[in-house]
């Protein structure tokens, strides 16, 4: 799967869209795949990924204008916005600040009500 993906990113002009790139991959392998895809000299392809793996949220991998968040609104609709609008410092630990809720788009578990299992 990913070997063909990496090879074609290096040698062709393509847009690769990968939903949940971290699905079924160890976090270290996911990071390796993304870094290889983005750091190949002369690559003219583009990579668009979605993920829930916050360990990939680092300025070592992405520019701030390349990180986008999806936030579920109380009415049920979603909003999308870029990390760039927050203008984080170049040395900011964006994963840590995300976990602290600074960028939003974090589920608020205390607001989850009436969650039941099938046995109830």
C-alpha cells in the first residue's frame, strides 16, 4: 500500500488524499510515511491527509498554514479553520497547546450527556 504511495509521490505530479492516514499504522510509521512524502527533494506531488493522531501536529512536519482544524458546533454543524490564524511562535509546541485546548477543536467530554451502552 504505502510503498506504492511513497514511490509515486516522488516521481509523479499527483494529489494524494488520504483519510485517516494513521488508521492501522503505528504512530512512528505514520510519521515516517508523512515525512518521506513531504521531504523528498524535487517532489511535485501534494499530500492531503486527515488524522486524529495529535503526535503528527508539529511544526517539524507542517507549516502553520497547512494545519486545519474541524470544530463541531453546538447546533451540530462544523467549522473549519487554520492554525495560521493563531500565529503561533516558530518554536511553539503546537501539539501541547492543542491538548490544552488553545486551538479549539477538542471534544469537551464533560458536555457528553446521556451516553448509554447497548446493554442499558
